């Protein structure tokens, strides 16, 4: 369903932020849980080889992330669970700017609560090395500048991928799977090197509770900067194909409640990049409805377009 951001009751943006908070709590709780069982030497599932452990953690994390995006709260809120993603979607005119601050606050708070909940459930084992609240750590051979570039670059690529799928209606339904796969690969490949976080919320809670805050700024700033660069690249690549706000897939990924009124949509989600006025006009929506109903999508699958 599509709805007008300006006409929504004020409680709805807060309700979506609450969903985002709950999603991030679950994400961090499960992330710490997986690390606790795979990296605690006293665990029956302990894996001594860090590379193997992080490969498994990457697979499990990808599955968790995809599942949360498909969950009812994920469908309502968009399932960002990442402040950098929220900022990037706003920059790409796919998310209302007024919802950015509450989303980011919800994600960071959810990170701290989810990490603390894991400590409460699993006890002191979570706080001892090598688990250490699942705080991200770069390899000792990696310099801070290298870690920063790796985290920034991987997030930039991820946002470009997100933008590609959002501008192609038949592909957007695949986005949760693509995001889960991409994040899993980042964790498996960059985990033993830069840490493979690409999510400020993923590191915020664990770093705060473990006291490992020396390099926290890298994991907070680098993904956001990468998201900004990725949104800029997306804008450059898609100047002539900016229809994501007039296209809705089932289920929606990352975009919670898109504007219902075509005339109000641009104002509701307007970011710093210019948007063609014809994108969300009634004529454009009618045209896209006819095109999508009668044509196969760019991903080769049938697609039912619904605008309410």
C-alpha cells in the first residue's frame, strides 16, 4: 500500500520507528548470540579458525537480515536496520527526510538494547574475549586508513546495488535476498580484515558495552560516507530513470510507506538530488500501471502493480 507522508497521522512515523527499533534489537541480539556460540571456547559449537567462523557468521547473518526484512515489522518499516542505509535512501529520494532522525535514533538505541539483552540471556560469556559483545575488530595488520576505505567502499557498492534494484520494479522484490547475500559476503571476506561491519548500528551497541570505542568512529563515519558516495553514484547512473517512488513491489524492501498522493510524493521524500516532476504525476503513475500489468519485468518475472 502507498500512503501520503504528509497526511499520515503523526503516530505512524513513530510506529515505523518503533518497528525499526524492534528489528535492530532482534538483529543485534541474534548477532551477539551467533558470535557467542561460535567464538566462545567453552561452547560446544566453538570454531577456533577465525576465517571459518566468520564465513559461517556471514551466512547466518545474511539469512537473519533477509528474514527480518520479510517479517511484518520489516514490511511496515522497510527493514533498514542501518543508519547509513536510511541516509542513502533519503538522498536517493526514496525515503522521507522527516523520518530519518527517528529511524537513526531507533537503530542506535536498538543496537544497545539488543546487545544488552544478549548479555542478560547468555551471561558473562558474552563479555569475555574473544566474544566481547561481538564488537567488530580489524586485523592488527590493517591500518585505520585501510579499514576506513574498506568499510566506506563496501557500503558505497552496496548502495549502488540497492539503487539499481529500486529503479527496476521487477527486481525490487529480490532486494532482501540480494542484501542478505551482499552483507554475508562482506562479513565473510572483510570480517577477518577490516571487520566487515558496514553498519553503524552493528558496531554501536557492542562497542559501547565492551568499551572498545577507540576505532568506533571509523565504523560510524565510514559507512555513512560510503552511503553518501553510493547515492551520488546512483544519481549519476539513473538521471533518466527515476521512477522508484511511483513503483511499488510486494513485498516492499527498504521503502516503508511511499506517498499515496502523486502531487505530494516529491515533497514527501525529496532529498538533495533533483527529481523530474513527471515522475510522480498522475499520468506517470497511470502509464506505469499499464506498462507493468501488460509487460514482463526487467528480471523476467511477472509483476502485479498495486497503487491504493
